[in-house]
C-alpha cells in the first residue's frame, strides 16, 4: 500500500514510525514532514491546509490510505474532499470534526445529550461577556470558540484577567474568527487525563490512557503549551473511573454524533477532568494528541494500518478481541522545546547528541521542530524533539527518557523535569 501522512510534528513522526513497521506498506509519504520523518518517508512540500493540493497528489500517486495528523485539515474538510474523489482517508468529516473545531458546538451537544461537562455560557458580544464576568465567581475559564493552536483557553483568577482575555479574543481578534464567539466556563478541579478511542461510528475500540503536561514549567506552573510531555499507562486513573468515561462520555457522544447526522470516524479524544463528582468533559479533539501519540505508538503492538482501514470501512467490530493490543510496558515522552517557547523563540540552532540518544536501549527520538540545513540538524519550531522511552515500570521509562535527554543539546533548550512524576504519587 502507498500511504501518506499529513503533518510535521512529533505526533506525525510517531505515526510514520509506527506505520513504517507495517508489512502492508510499500511506499510511505509525509507532507510536509520534518528531519526525523524524512529518514522514514518521502517528504512533500504541501502544507496541511492545502487540502486541494494534497488531494491532487493522492490522486496522481494513487495513494491507498491518507492519515491526517493535525486538526486544521480535518476542520477544513479534507476527509470530505478525499471521499468525494474516492480516496481512502483516516479521520472525521468536516461536520464531525466540529467537535474540536467549535467549542460552542461541542458544549451545546454535551448539554443537549446530558453528557457531563462544566457549566458554561456562550457570548458573541464582548460587552455582554464583560458584564457577565464582572459578577462571576473566580477562577473561571474563557475559551475561544474556534481553533487557536492550543492558545484559546485562559484560566482567569481575577476580573481583570477575564476582561483582558475577552478583549484579546473578541475586540482585538487575536485568534481571528475563532474568537468571534467565546465560552465562559465554570472552573473545576481534579485530575486531568486524555482518553482517546478509535471509533467508526458503530463501535468503539479503547486506547490506553495517557496524561499530558500542558503547562510549560515543572509542577504545572506557567502558561499552557501544546504539551511538554506525556506518559502511558496512567495508573492515577482507576479502572472504575475509566469505565465511567466509556459509559458516560464516549458511548453517548458517538450516539449523539450519529443522531446529529455527523457520524464520527477516527480518533475521538476526550480531555477529561476526573472530579470528586465523576468524570467531566473539558474538550474533545478529533485526532491523536501530541505528545500523547508518541508514548501510545511506542506501546501499540497491533499494526496501525488495518485498524485505520477498519475504522474507515466501519468494521472495527469485526477485528476480533482484543481489537487493539498493547505492550504492557510503560512509555514516557519528554518534549524538548526552544528557549522562550510558548512565547517568542528563535530557530535555526544546531542540535547535538541526537544520534547518541537514539542508540540508547528502548529509546526513540520523535522529531517535531527539526530541519536539515546544509546537512546539519537545526531547530525549526517551538517544540523541537520528543524523547520517548519504554520501561518495565513508569519509573524505569522515565529514567531512560531523561538519560537520553541529557545527551541532547542546543542553544536555549528547555524541558520539564517532572514528566510522569504525578503517576508515582
Ligand atoms: N496535547 C494536547 C493536544 O494534542 O491537544
């Protein structure tokens, strides 16, 4: 089979790394890819938002399966376009991807179908939103409706912070049309985890639990990032609570999407807060998490390609039990970022130590923001590398990942030193 993977981050490197191992693959392409992906796949120069360009390439090259990593092409309708042209593609349709593409759509759906989520109000005028937050109880959460590259959620501890967030989103249009509507949401406490599953709209195949680390600094301090590291499994969530998410969130959401005539096929990712009063949905994503995908791909024993094909063809229930097999070992992925990230940062710094790290036992380096310039590996984005490691225990996986991180060096690099530590408490 000829397979095309769309995207250029650590998640896409992990997908390419896993797909490359499938005996079904004859040629593997990635668009646009990165320096790590280029060692495993033929990279193209078509950006993920150029869905027409990607479709033309897939038609010309007779691609048998296209795998979409990021949310932007999904929300632009890449799956609909490919399907119209009889090209097989893994991911939800544009209408189904609204679960991630519009937080207002998502929250209204959850409310309509009685799926547990924090209480919220929707505003499309800043004046009304400001009046509301002036009498709110703090902290509260302000969310831009549309896609904002992970920056559209602000936890506000004071009235001033809330007013400022509203002004940024609605008046100064920091996120363009994504901030035309906002949500003001109740702030809830608990343990947050990423509950992903594969669904074809008829059945659900569960994916092992992972936990992301969204804040930039140790101890969950500092601003939000795309994710500074992840691990799997996540023993801090009990099996009872996990089963509740399946029953109270995933199953009713799949039914709700069918009922709305927006059948969801692909990775249904629920960001869940496990609270004292049960699991609540913070958000849905319509794709694998990044960096959560990296430890998951390291632990995935099944061939990913048949799983994706069965999802597209709505025959996940025909794959037998267990639908997905996992390595019982634990995996940890530590993200190394550019100095200044998630704020302003410079790129183009040479990266050293990658070959040494990659040779270490049970270590895999997932490139995110890397490029080759004159043969040399250099930084090209905020998140640069994900250092993944397997271990018999989470502690062992963590120790291996950090031993590999130590060999890597570039100007200004930073990383969290406590990835997976929560699991030991
Ligand atoms: N790591 C969070 C996300 O992928 O949205």
